[in-house]
């Protein structure tokens, strides 16, 4: 693939032109928020490096950079939880991405088995007692053990 990213030259170019000039952080990464194109639900937050963003644009399927595994990650390659990209948005200073996707396969995004990685809510209003997270999804979409088997858990504590 040719280099589709432009060199960042001016604030005007980055904020007002039609040139794609993304800014990756000191680790070569950019945050990505992914939502369900049909419902608007936030599914996950991840990161892309240059290669992941280019692959996402090229294939129309979400690719990320796995910080825990330190490798390119085609979402769903192992699990079948494919994210078909319907829209890619970049913010005003081109340092974060918003993907709107359709879920394929099990129609879930979270390796824990829920549709969304944001399946719990933090109550607000009182920090003087122990905080108890509230589950926003009643049940898992799939059983992670059936999907991943003995594969290592992608979460690094």
C-alpha cells in the first residue's frame, strides 16, 4: 500500500484541510473508540498504529494494535467477532479515531463474552462507601471458553 498519510505541516492543514495527517503518540499509537453503527453503543476502546489504521482503511474491517501482545490485531481473526467498518472518523487535530462498525459472527466485541467492553456502570454521588459496579448487560453474548479455548487471556493485569 502506498503511503496515504500526509506530513503534518500546519494547524490549518491538520484542522481544516481534507488531507489525512494523523498524529500518533510517542509510542506510535492513537486511541480508537469503536461503536455499534446501528445502536450507537460504545463497544470498545483500543489503539491503532500506522499499520492498523492503514489495514482498517484498506480492508474495511477493524484492525488494532494490541499493547499487551505487542502485535497487529485483526479483530475477530481468532474469535470470529468481526467488526465491519461502516464509517471512520478522525478528530479535529487528527490524534484519535472513532470507528462505527457492524458486528459479524456472534455480534459481540468483548473477549469476556459481553456485547460491549463497557458492560458495567460506576454509580455517582457517593464516594464515602465501597463502590459497587452495576452490570448494564444482563447476560453474556457468548462463552469465552468455547470461543478462545486454551488461548491465553488477551488481558494483561
